[in-house]
C-alpha cells in the first residue's frame, strides 16, 4: 500500500493509521512533502497514533509487511520487487520526496497488488502516480475532498482517475483492511509502458536512462523552472505532464505554480536593480553638479528619475499581487503541523 499526502497530511495520516488493525498484512509506504532541511518526526507521530510501527529505512532494506515506511527528507522513496530504494534523483513537481515517484515505482514492481491512496494536500502531486497504478491493474483510493484540510491533491486525483473508492479518511482504513484481504490475480502479460520504465529509472538515477537521447512525448516549448532545460510534454489520458532532459518532472498545475514564483522573483530582482540604478545615477548627478558639469548632471538626474518611476510601477504591481494572494485559497500551502512541517509548491 502506498500513501501520498502534503499540507494537512499529518492529521490525515494519523487518523488513517489509528484505525488500521495491528495484524494489517501489507507493508505501508508513505510520502509526505516535507522540508529537505531538518529531521522528520513523522515516524514517531504515526507510531504513537496507531498499532503499526513506523520508521525511516536505509537504501536496500527488504520489504516487511505490517510496518509503515516513511520517506526521509530530501530522498525519493522507490520500490523494487524485493527491496526499498532511496534516491536523490530529480525533483518531481518541485518535491523530493515526491508522491508520483513512489506510486510509479510501486506500480511497475507490483502491478495489481498495489493500492494507492491520496490524502490531503495542495496542487496535484500523486495524480499521475495514481493513474500509473490503475494502468497496471492496481486500486486507487482518494480522501473525500470535503473531508480534507487541503483538497487540492484529492481533487486533482479525482480529475485524473476514476477512483475505486473516495471516502472520508476515517472510512478509508476500514476499506483498506478489507481490500488487503482480497485475492489478487496477477496478469499474464506486463502492460508496463516504456515511458513508465524510463521515468522510474530516471528517479533511481540510472545513468543509462538519464543519458537516453529519445525522450517520450513532444517538445513543449517551455523551460524547466529547476534547470532551464527544454520540457517534453507527456499525456496520460487527459493528464498533461512535463519532463526535462535531466529528469525534473512537472504536472501542468505544478508548472504554473512554479512559474508564478519565478515571475515574482524576477520582478523583485528587477525592482532591486532599478532602485540601485536610481541611487547610483543620483549620486553621479550630485557629484557632477558640485563640479559645475550641468549638462551631464541633467542627463544622469533624468536617468535617476526614470529609474525611480519604473521602480514605483513595479512596486505597485508587487503590492497588488500580494493583496490578491492575501486570502489563503483552499489549495494554498498549509501551516506547519505540530511536530512536522509539510510543504507544498
């Protein structure tokens, strides 16, 4: 079973594990978006709130049923048929760990034996991974958006897949306990696509995959916010995604959000440059005025006034943008939970 969450996810995960039975027969793997800096307390929180022990793992450890494995900060959590892998591969949707990486590698390794669960969070990490799980015959479970503190991730998942179950988190535990007892029939053929294999290998930092010249999808004309490289557009049904040459991956919503941050950063940089130009030109004009170079003084004084005028316009744009975003939307990043910081881009 693989679970993804972000803002509001600590509360949702705590409620979920609290209702799982002590004899739960499956291994549970969890990705929560957390800051790459500092130590995650999520394993101790989940152990305290439920009967199953939760922990971080080392790269290469075997998969053990009846335990909860939490992705450590700044590491992707990947699944292989017989072991757990940790990787500092390219970020997906601006995150490492990323939900899509866990879900995709689980789908590739275990096919119809996988149950994917998307809980509270902003934006849409997990939607593409849940689609990958369903494409391999696995089950997709989603927390009811109205039951989520931040409904962005559940809502995006529901827009991307036809969920097998969409319920409040307190009901999902009972559904999971029933589903893991059902017999699963493995398919005779392997429907894993070449694109899924390649993307899984890139997350694992496989050099052959990273150096592969042929990329799935078509060149989009957009640049990667992380590295500036060209993005290829991929389509999973109605879900549109992007991936660059070195492996950074974005859904459309996450790409728009990251572009907005880049635009704001550029505007602040431009404001700083204009104010410094105005200050420098003003100082030059003042020195020239003391020397009696009136013509040259006037030219630099005019440049200083023009720079201040443009800076004032930019500052008004930034103030207006801050006012627009002052009221938090339901999909905005959440505040820190007690004992854990969940982040979202």
